[in-house]
């Protein structure tokens, strides 16, 4: 048995069969499956506690609060931040909306973004300012000259995407942030939802101001998005929502905000999911890094190699394995509908892949001119599975070939 | 009761499927059977039934006949939402669809004038979104976007029927006026909703051509039918279609209001406990296609239950008469082991002029809740009388009535009048 298969055994959902057929989950850029320790952490909270956090003085509430805050620390430690610099929200979208709405930008604020950003890193900024998107080349790599040219216009905010959820390209954010610092005093907001599941980050070494990510894309439960913010910047950020838990004092005339990060966390949070998030990080930390990287290299090679050798598909993104995660997006020949292909790959072959515009329609329209098929692998997948996917795709596309074939005689 | 009228054609279909499809050959071989083993109508039951799961998993490579692709001429591909998530990807030859439709509609004289030589009726569809092969619920699509290759116009409707916003209703009504259809192909619950909205808006559903209405997709309740008939008037022929996305017309309602099953383009069996049932008994419909060159299906268990009632009908058609009972997954399972079919529930409720919509839901514990949306004619005594009738029909299980102003659809957009949360183990 290979090492990959040992990881696979930790994911109970992969034991499922549909119509008597095992499943192959290759939609990991949308969300990942959950290992048993994460499921157990969530279950344990509900089976042994279930109380609300922070305001209660009773024993269960105290225990739940401890577990919740300990989880925040685990998440913060994973990215090299202090616990009070990590705001626990619902998802990356909410985190980015919080920053966009909370910076207090004037309506004519100039913001530089990137064409390959997820809608969550474009739309919140369009609501609060004028946005220019940095172009990408034909392979989805940022046009650095264009980026530098936009920086010369002295933006107030620069929004970066660490890794594209369409091309899988990992951008050199350290270099990009250095360029921003050299060119202007813009606030740098990084969407790392697609990158962090694959490689650990130190936010202070990166010199980023804000960074958003989602635990569900890195083995954690759904419903937990995280915002890192440098403490002095978080202190100036205006909360998106207010209410229970965000204030220290309320009287008929006003209120006193709580300290960061609590002032951004209105209402009862997803307690069990946050506790499960810490279990996800502990699981990732328990894996052998070199083994993970070797495995990721294999997946990348299988994904890219499979795409570039097939005439019936066009790889959207770089035609090589450098500087990318184990993800490929494919444009299908002759307008074969990606949605129909994804559905048949699922129901007939057991491969769960994504189709559509990937919530990155400007980029997909630019590079593919229509819907695409995305295959995103993670640590419980293996190269043989990717090869199986391509064989299934080959077979299916042969059935959908444009040529007219006469039917069998009766 | 074994129908042997088209047995030779069935034998041919078995041989064709065996020789030309991977799945059916393996299915036969797994059961140590060859086509020549099926010598008499009784032998057919030696072939284990095939199911939607078989055709889903083996599509297209295992079930498309040798020589065809999904782009061969006259092949229509589709993805159906199925019922309660039992979805399917499949394909059908357009002329098989037309042949089965012609046989089905042939039992109803009021639909005769719809089909004229050389002409094709203009068809508008108002049905659950996932039944429509187009993304019709987005709200931004144009009439052209929603016109299928065969010319059928798909009208917009929200996934959650009762939450359909008014602009979408107005859009559907406007498009009917523009399109001027001969035929409305509708889900009866959806169309009854449209009728109520149309009445409220003071509008009409008309066409300069003679309108016909075919109802399909889900069980046509008497409540829905009453509303459609009252609004559209006696001049508009209404027919209830028995059909499945993957097979097309399996039967139709004749002009005397009885449902006939198509045993010309299909070999039909009504099975319970592995055996054919007698007339008057409930059985699951198994169909074997006749002369289907693309996706031949042998003993395809449809999951739909009927009671065969013989072949005599005053309409003159020789197609067997059936009573629609509903799907296995929708049947109410009583504590004493009996089942109550959606068809039976509907007959208990009747046309109920005092209510607009109903849904009977059985919980996992067996308790039944009857939710209904009353209308202006509703009076307490009618609800009380219905409660007594339902209590009688569903005893020993408890039933509770709830007057509500909203009932949700399933995610596919279909509205089921009768659902059970108890897993079905075959009716």
C-alpha cells in the first residue's frame, strides 16, 4: 500500500460507493473532505458539551470557551500570527467583505486587483472604490509590467490572489508585496484560500496587511473563514456586523467596542466547526512535509501531463508543473458542454469534478471563452486516480465526438 | 397476468440489446442467460429487472448500442433531475420519442387535430426547472435562450414554485401570448399555480391557435385538475401523460378520462414480489422497449406503480387501462404493513374546491401531516370532514391537518403531493 492510500483511509467519505461504484473526489478547490479526527472533534463537542461560549460562567460554557479560543491559537500559530490577529468568520468571502467595507475608503478610492481573482476578491472592492485588474498572460501568469504600471497610480489598496482557483498558478506574492511597499503605501489584502491548503505561510514574513482563507478548503469544517489582520490595522477596521459579543458595554446612549478580534465576531459563532478547524490543522501538521511535497509533485505531473498530451482538451494555465498547485482547468473541444461532461463523469465513472466559471468569470471568459472543467487534487488523491480520470474523459469525449456515425442495423 | 401480444418483438429487442450493448450482455451473462433462453413469455421473468442505477452508471459506453455516439443523427441527449434526486443522464432517438408520443396521444380524440401532416405543433413548456434542459430559473434568459432545438419554448419558473416572483409569472404569461402555442406541456401543480396567479392578475391564458394541455412530470391531483379545467374551460382539451424522461410517453389519458398504457412501443409488465400481478392489483411497471436502436431497455423497473384494470374502455382504444398509483418512494407505509398510494390519497381528497394545494408528508416515525393551502371558499366543516376521511384511510397511523400559506418544492423544482420519509422497500 502506498503512503497516499494510508492518508486516504482517514477520510470516511471516500469509502462511499454510488451505484456500486467507488467515488473519486477531485473537487478539492471547492472544498476538501474531512478526516476522521475533524469529524470526531466536532462530534465530541456536541456529545460532551454543546454550550455557548464567552459570556457564560457555568462549567460547560467555560470549557467550550477554552476549546474555542485554543482553536483560534492553533490557527494563528499555523500562519505565524498572534491569536488576537485572527478573526473567525464564516468564510473567505465574508473576511474580504469585512476588510473592504471596514477600511473606510472614500468612494473614489483607487484599488488594484488581478484579473484571475475570485469574485470574492473583486466584487467587495467594486462596491467601495475604482478597481483596475492586473492583466494575466495567456497562461494565467500576472503581467508584472502592467502591475507595476498600476502601482504607479498609487492605489490605496492592492488586492492579491495567492493562487488562482482556475489556473492553479501560484503568484510570487512576496515579490509582489515588496513591489507594493516600494511603490506606494497601499494596504495589501491577500486571498490565500487556494494556497494555504497546500503550503504553510508566515504572515509576518510575508509582510501582508490582511489575509483571508477558509478552513473547509484545508480539511476543516464548512462555516469557518479566517481573517488575519495586523493588529494595528484590525484596531482601525470598522466591523461589518455588530451585536452580541462585539461590545464590552451598552447603555441608552452608546456602546464600547470589545477589543480585537472579538469586535468583529457578532453573534454565536460556529463553535463546533472552529474546534474542528483546529483538529484539521493538527492533522495537517502531523503529516510528513517532504512526503506531502513529493506527493503533490506526482499529482501535478499527472494532472498537467494528462492535459497537455490530449488533443481534445485545452489546458487553461501554464503548460508545465512549475509554480502551481495540483489543479488544472480544461476547455473542451468543439463546444462540448462542460456541465454535461461533469455530470456524466460523476454518475457513470465516479469522478467528482467541477464545471462552470469557477466564480472567476472575467478570467474564464478571457482564457477559455466559456465554461471549463476543473480537476483539483489533494492529499488523499493519487496519480493513478488522475490517470483514471483522463481515461474516463477520453472515453466520454469519444462518445461526444462531432462526427455522425450510423447506428447499428437491426 | 402476462401480456404475450408482442413477445416476438421482445425477443428481438433482447437479442439486439445482448449483441449491441455491453451492459445488457454482461447483465445476461452474470445471470447465465442468453437470448435464446427466453423462449416463451414466462421466461422473461428469468431476466432480473434492470434499473435506473444500471443505466446511470453505464451511460453512455455500456448502454448505447454499438455504432451510435451521443452526437449521432436524431440522438437527443438530456439530463433529468429524476424524482427525489434519483437523477439520470440519457439519450433517446427523436423519432422514437415521436412514435411513442403518437401512440400515447392516439387514445384521445380531442388531441387528433393537434397533429397535421407536415406540421408540428408549437409547444410551450411550464414545468419544474430541472425538467427543462435549460437553465430557465435564472431570470436573465431571453425567449430565444429558452427555445429548444425542436422549437419548444421553455417558460421561466422558479425552483421553489410558490416563491416564484410576480415578474417571472408575468414573463411567462407574456411569452405565451407572444409564442402563440398549440400545446402547453405542463406540470399540473405548476400550471394550477400559474392559473391562480393569472386569475389574480386579471389576465388570461390564450392563443389564437386552439390550445391543448398535456400534464406530466408529477401526479396530476384532482385539486390541480379542477383549477385548470375551471380556468381554461371545457373547450381546451386536457390530457394526463404517463411518461418518463428516458422513455417518453408511456401512456396517456383517453377522452373518457381513463389512463391507457402504451403496450405497442413497449412490452409492459406489472410486477410485485417478482411476479406479474392480476388485474386490479398493484404492481410496479417494468417496461421493455420495442425497436429502440439507441438505448434498448429490457425489463426496466420504472419505480412507478399502477393498478392494471384490463383493456376494455368505451373510448375504443385497445391499449390497457391502468390506474396511476404513484412512485414507491412516495407511498405511505402504515404500521399494520399496508401501504397507501399517492393515487389513493388523492381519491380521498377529491377535487376539494375549498383548497388550492396540498401535500401529505409521512415522517420517519410514521406520523402523517396533511398540509393544505385553503382558498376563499374554505370552511371549517370541510377540513373536519377531510380529516375524518384521512384518519380512516391512514389508520392506524395518526394524521394531523395544518392549514398553511406556503409549501416548498423539492430542490429539483418538483412538487410532490405525497411524500414519505420512511425509506421505501418496494411497495
